[in-house]
């Protein structure tokens, strides 16, 4: 792809993904509006965590491993497509059935805090939500095929369809049948997404003639590459499972409060990471296969810099105006002032992890493209299950839910440092120049100073005015700063 085509693809993916993420976020807003931080909200969020976890972890590993192997297959690519589809379909079916069996049999133990008053809702959510796992995993393989063929817009549009159908079915039906509608919406959205993707791929053609599954050398390579990636992806997603586990030990409502706060920080992360995994990863994998170290190093350092320029100012904004932002976005219906008091402090802290978590996901893709998957996995495990849990255990009694948020910041920062170190040592990545680092630090200092002054002197009764004013000051400080410091955003993208 030419530079112009790459930028066009990134722009297309960004626009579609913003719309898709907004629809997904509107679903979270609907849950907050209808159920606030109640047990029902906790239950919907907790059950959906399971298919979403497998979708991101298993599906993400499938896409990453598939693209890496598909780019290196030179002979019969169509045969590899059929073999990989049969393998992924089998794994998705086994996982879905196994997870459903475990959750159903042990639901009395796993959901003990909900079983007495909400057993019927729990059973219904399990029956509707868990089967969506199969379709979600299959959809990730289909997106991998489309991304490998550089049909980025089509693959990204599938997530918009999923979120749109999920939102419409869940919210629309909830007025008729209650919160069980969110389970129906999850399954309907996943099925519609697969039908849409199938229209552009044609699974029947790929699977014809129908043959039994065989473990070809390419499939074995894909499996051995995917397994560590699954473990690595799982450790990142375990941040959110760990959030759920420790939140359940606190007073009622903190599962939902932690979820609402983390969802706000996930929005920019998910947007940027979709661009990386959809557009850049196939190009990174291709560059690695061709031995183009100059191109790979250039993408690595320019990518990290752009993440910093976009996300560090966002973190400053969340820290200073987090309370008003929660009021503007969430405080309607059953989401009360008390819910804001629970959610806002968590949002401010979670915001400090914005850059680290996004940069960590970005950097791991370079290891995977080199088919080095164990190193980032070990780093991720030590960060999430070591540093993260240790910080929570040490401080949760004293600081409550805030300890969960601070643990995420500290552990993701620890992971960032290790990944950066091993990127230099193992991948041989080198930056052509480092003068930009000082410029960016000065820019961030200027944005922080301007935002602090506004926050201190400009006091408004309306949170809407505060948020709008804070956003305007931050944007003006950013634009003035890059002009004074001569930071060429366009040059960073096109260089």
C-alpha cells in the first residue's frame, strides 16, 4: 500500500470505529440509565464479561496468528483458508459448549450474590448471551481474512453492525420483557455480524469440497503462535476480570461503578487499537517477512509517539474534569449523584493508564509479527498477576475500589517499561532521532499548566460548561503548543 492509501484506510477505519464504539458506549449508558449501580446492572455486566472475554482473547489471537501465517503462505492460500476455518469453528464450538456447561452447573457458586433475588434473570442471560461466543469467535477469523485482503472498511463495519443490533434489540425489548433483552441483543448482534461478513467472504465456497479437519503444517504453526497470544491477551483481559472479582468484595454497586469508569477510558484505547490491529498489523507482518527493518522501526516509534500525543492529553483531561464528565455522560435516570460519587474518582485514576495500556498492546504486535510470542506473554503475566494483584491486596482494605484503579496504572506502567526494554534487545528496533521526546514533554507540561489554571479559576455550576470549557482550553493549548514547538503531526504520519 502507498502512504496515501494507508492514511485513507486509517481514516476510514477510524470513522467507522468511532461510530461503532459510540453505539457500544450508548449500550453502557442505557444500562446506567435503566439500572444505575444496582444488582441487575452488575449481573448484566458480569455475564457479558464471559463472551466478550473469549471474543477479545481467543478471537484476537486467532486474527493475529492467522494474518501472520497467511502472509507467509505462498502455495495454496485457499486450502489454508478452509483448513483454518474448520479448525477455528471446531475450537469455537467446544469453547462455547464448555463455558456454558461450567457456568450453568456452577452458577450457584459463581453467582452466589445474585442467585436468590435474580435467579430467573441469571438463567436467561446465560441461555442467550453465552451462545453468542461461537459467532463472535468466528467473526474474528472472518475479519482476519478481510484485513489480509486489505478490505479494512468492510471488516470494521461488522463491529458497527454488532453494536447497532445489540443496542436496538436490548433497549427496545427491555421495555417489553425487562433486562433479559440484553442477552437477546448480544446473540442477535453476533449472528447479524456473521451473516454480514459471510456476504463478503462466502464461507460455503471456502468449505467446498467438505473434508475432515487435518492438522497441516500451517495450522500447527498457527496454533503454536496463537497459544501464547491467547495467554497474553487473556492476561490483559484479566485486568477486567480481576476488577470484577475484587469489586464484588466491596459494597453493592462497585462492579457497575468500576465498569462505567473503565469503559470511558477504554473508548479511546479501543479506537486506536482497532486501527493498529486492522490496518497496521498486516503491514507490520509483511514488513517483517520482507526483512524491512527500517520500515518496521519507523512504524514502531512513530506509532508510540502518536499514542502519546493523543492519549496523554486525554489522561490530563480525565484527571481534572472526570467528575463533571461522569455527570454529563451518566447522571440520568437511575444513575444518581451517589453513583457519580462512586464512579468519578475511579475514572480519574483509570485515565492515567490510557497511554500505557494502549502502548503495551501496540508494542506486543511487533513481537507477534516476528513470531516471538512468549516474551510479551511472560511480561504480561508478571504485570497483571504479579504487580497488579499485589498492589490490590496491599491497599484494597485502606483505599477500596481506588486500589483496583491504581493497581492498573502501576502494573501497566511496569509492563510498558519491560516491553520497551525487550523491544530494543530482541527486535533490534532503533529510533533515527530522539529530539522529539523533549518537545513532547514540554507540550504535555504546557497542556497540564493551562488545564490546571482553568480548573482552578473557572468555576461553573453547570458541568456541561465546565467540560466544554476544559476541552476547549486543552485543545487550544495543544494546537498552540505544537505550533510553537514545531511538532509536525502530518510529517509524523507521512514520514
